C-alpha cells in the first residue's frame, strides 16, 4: 500500500465536490485506490507517506476526442466551417502521415502535450496509415498514458491518398490490436473502431466495421451531428436512416458496443432517445464547436436525459489540449445557452463540468476519474501557490486553477497508480 | 531616432495584416513612430539597431474595460447573473478598498498583471474611495502604463458603505485629476468620469457627472445593456428615457464627451443609432458575457454601422487579463452568433479581432495601436520559438501565439516609446 497526502478534491456525483483538506489516499500495489481518509487510521500510521503539503490533488483528466495528426494545425486555419475546413486544411495534413518519420515527429509532440496538460486518458483518431498509427500507439505505451487509438476508416468523399478499403481498415485495425497485445501491454492502450463519419464511409465500410467491432468486442468512436451542412449531407447519403445516429445504428456502430460520438450540437428527438437507449456517449467539444462555427450542444438536455457525457479537446478543431480550458468553455457555452433560452436550460455548475472531465468521461475506461475505493489512481498534483495569495477556500482554489492555471501548475501526474516521467519529445 | 528590427505585424485597417518580415521601425525620441521599413534606407544605416531577430513585434494591447478592485475575485464566483452577482460577490469585495493598505496590496498585483499580459493601455474602474483610487493611479504612473482611471460614482441601490454623494464624486474626481497633473505626469494616466451604471446613480448624480465631464473636458465610461434584467430595471428607473443609452444621453454622458460603454449585448434600434450618431465606443467583453451568462453582443452589426469598438477583459466578470484570450473569445462568440443566425452575421476574422484589440481600441487614447507614422510606439516583442517548430507563415505564427501563447512569450514591452521594467509587486 502507498499513501499520499494532499488537499484531495473529486466528484463522486456531479452535484458537489468531495473535499478532504490534507486528506490521505491509500493505493494498492496494482494502482487501485483502497480508500481515502480525512485522518490516517491507526493501522496505517506506520507506513511512509508521500506528503504533497498544501497542494491540490485531483483526478487526472480524460480527453475523449482528439485527432493526433492534426497537432500541427492547432491554433491556425479556423476561418472555415466543418466541411470545407476538412478538405482545405485537415486532409492535406493527414496525408503527410503516410511518412512514418513525419508521424513520429508530430506524434511525439502530441503525446508529450497530453502528458503536459494532464490528460491521463484519451480517445484518439490517428489516420488511415497503419505504420504511423502503430507508432502513435507505441508512444502511448512508452509514456504510460491510457488511450484508445483509432485507425481511421474512409472510403468515400476523401482524396485518393486518404482512402482505405473496408478490407484494409479491418485488417489494419486487427493488426494494431495484435501488435498491442504482443507488447505485453496491460490494456492501458487499446484500439477502437473509427469510421471517420458517415460521409467518409460507404455502406460496405460501415458494415465491415460494425462486424469487426462486434466480433472483436471493440469500442467505437466517430462524429455526430456537428454541423448543419454535415447533417443535411448525411440525410442525402443515407436516405433510409431516420436520423444521423440511426445511420450508425443500422450498421452496429451506435451503442451495440461502447460508443463515443463527438459533438452532437444538433442532436434531439429520436437521435437523443437512441443515445439514451443505447448508452452512447456524447463527447462535448465546446472549443471546437466555437472555432469552426458549429454551434452549441445542449448538454443540460443530455444530462437530464441520463445520456453519458464526456469532454474532448478535438484538436485541431479545438485550439488547445488543456482540459482546464475545456471545462471552462463547457460552462461558458452552457451559460450562453441559458441566456438564449431565457434560463430554461440551467447552466453547468463547476462540479458538473469537473465531473464531466473526470468521473463521467473516465467511466468510458472503467473505474477511472474519481478517488473512490476501487478506482484506478489517475491523479494530478497541483501547485497553485501563486494563485493563492489571499484567503481562498479549497473549492475556490480549484476554481481559480481551472480558470487561471495552466500546465505549469501540474507538478506530478499519475496514471493507474504509476507516477509518470516526461515523455521524450 | 531609435531603430528596432523584428517581424513587424499590425493592422492599418481591420481587413488585413500588414506584415514586414525582418522589418525596421524608426522611433523618434518622444516615442512617436517615424516610419516602418522593409529594408533600411541609406540615411539610417549608420544608426545602431536593436535587433529582435526572428521574434514578432506587434502593437501593445488595449483593455478598455476592467475593474481593479475585483482582482481578487478573478476566476471565482461565477454562478450568478449580473445583478445578484454584484450584490453577492462584487460589492463586499469593493467595500474593502476603504482601507488603503488593502488597496495597495491588491492594486500592485493588478497593475503588475496588466503589464505582464501586455495591456499597455487600459480604462479602469476603481472604487468610490478617493485614497485607494489615487494609490491605483500612482501605481500606473510608476509602471509607465497608460490608463484612464475612474473614481466610481454610486448613490443608490448599493450598500451604505459603497455610496458617495454627487458632491463627493465630483470633488474626488477633481482631486484625482489635480493630483495627476501635479505628478508632472505626461498625461499617460488621466481620470475618467465613471458612473457605475444607471441603477447605481440618481438623476442628481448623473446630472452632476455630466456637468463635470463637460466642464473639465473629461471622457466618460460606464456599462450598457449587458443583461436583460438590468435593462428592464433601467426601464423602470428611467421611464422618461427612450432606451438605456438615452438615459445616459439625457445627462450628457453618452458621446457628448469621448465615451466607453461596456457590453452592449442587447443594443439595437434607437440605442444603436445613438451610439453611431454620437461616436460612443462599444467595449466588447466576451469572456465576461459568457461567465455571467449575459449573452452575445452583435459585434458585426456594430462594425457594419460604423460604431467604434474595442475589447475589454472586464475582470472579474471576465476571468482573465490576457487580451490574447479576449481576441480569441471575440472571434469564437462571433462564430456562435454566425451559427445562430445561419450565417447572416459573418464572424470576425483574425485581423478584425486583432484590430479591435490594438488600433480600434487604441483610438480612444489617441494615435495608439498601430505602427503607422505618427503613432505612439506601444509594442510587444514576442518569442514564439516553442510554437514555431514547423514551417509556419508569419500570420500563422501570430495566430498560434494568439490561440496558444501566453504571458511567458512576451519578452519586452513598450508604452509610448519607453521600454518598461517589471512593476514592483
């Protein structure tokens, strides 16, 4: 058993923080949390304690939607909406990843950035290229960061050099899965079935991917109802589907396996009901939805319906990896929705948005994102000394760290009980 | 004449950047820009050059709306809308500034932060307290930062310990003006007439302040049409005014002198026309408008109407002093307006938002915010090396600095030609 002491803050439920001032956290050798304590019980008092003093200790962040090959485009090229943005900026960049050396150059920075910003778990889009995507997975294994890595499938409405066939997409995903299991990998890094989105995938591709997910018991990730023009296009491409979500569902890609769907800015009615019925995750990407002018996802409606929700940076639609900033934007966008609906949709509280970034998003990976007994220890130790020059409560300190802090303030990072060192870049 | 060399980027008009790769800027002894050059003319080649290498050099930022006494509340307490937020969080904090020692403690941090974030010019709300507000002005003078400092006037709908009388407000503003002129001050720091907002000021107060502004030829700053409940309240308080803006106008506080009006989320119709007719500045505070759930100001409409617009951090409604972030939010909020209006109101381009933060906002202070001949040299030297690991254009480097950079990247700061040292905190 290992013991850590710090100001512990986490969200067992979305409605409130649990705060243990100078509390203790006891962690088993396998990285699973045994218990947290306000004061150390008699039987543990002989054990050594790693004491983080007056620092904050919070669960690690989960980034449920991010595109590794778009790292270079982060912070530029945000003058177009989704569909022209993809063809103008995104596809030309992704084509470069046919070169595994370029992939290594960019993916090292990508993995380093996730580490730096405290995203201990992620769900990641690679490209169609098997070598580059394997390199990406290897870098995650080396870093000790948890991830679901998707070899992207596209066989229509993409440049020739960015298309794979259904057979290739299936084979390459199987090979990646095989590679990761040979790694002696402890399942922290796994593959995830990744149709880019309906417009990029023929019915043959979708059918093959749905079968693959089912046969191999793999999770699925994709995009849903991000932009009005995209939704209209899906309607034309899949006239037999009753909604965009149904176009995935008909191929076994909408909750038949654990499923992440990014954006959902315009999800309502039947699609919303299907997400609820099939426990499909909404991945809310508020910075991206602002940057490429998609719109505002009605997160309060999703929460009220009991749909699982997590947060995503969606780099490079999003301009920033920091989940602090995504928490902040999630709250802010919900306040604009609140203003727009004259208060009908209550905005997200701080604890709710923090819960989305930790326990709610973390649930996709198992018992991740909380400090409750049985959870894997993903944690960040925060030194907010420069922000704490006056008499702030611990909850206010957390709030100021979320709004004003950055990567500089994260002093130590744990993923599944292991303290991580800085990945080589 | 002094010569500086760097990658110069500025916006003579809102429609495009002017970029001089490794260009030169020649500055007269009084801090006024003589000329910029792509290459150095013969007659200047004998002069020494301060060479900033491959760094970027851009105009300093202008923060046209910020509350100095709310510095401590930055990043906390954002769970309420404007009116309850004021009474619950803001007024109790402002009352502390009766103690000049507390004022000194907080205002040192405030001025340091403006320096750190590169805001070379600002328009600032103090409190009703003359001693504390004088201390604030002195700290600006010491720092060499340009500012308009307002002694706040409030004589209704405020706690007893946060009210002054019309006579006090006038006397204390005159005394502050007198104090600043005795400083041997070069007019970088001046006072500005500051009714908090209509609900805080009786007709007697507004009348006295309008007269003061006219007699002393002083600029005016206040708040306008930020929040629906506030607008409704003003309608009740000032039934003879045709709109909120007219309530200021009737007392000589709406463009009869140079005037800043923060927010304008719901300005339209007659109020919009009045702002245009009387050249009243809109100060757009997008982070604040998100944080306290006010709404989205239609900036495109204001620009199309020819109304002058600048940007404001509005700390502590805003959670951050960085004008980089305000530029970013201004663009993002304009994209949400674009999505909401189905593309009717085109979103802000990068050059437009940058122009708002520099030349457009700077125009309130004179010839400030550009590198054109005759402008005062307000400038930031940016080291973006860690962001520039691939082949980015200079405009992309600026965009990445705006979206991804922070105070760490500002290496040197100039205000009116003087290179500033770090203010003592």
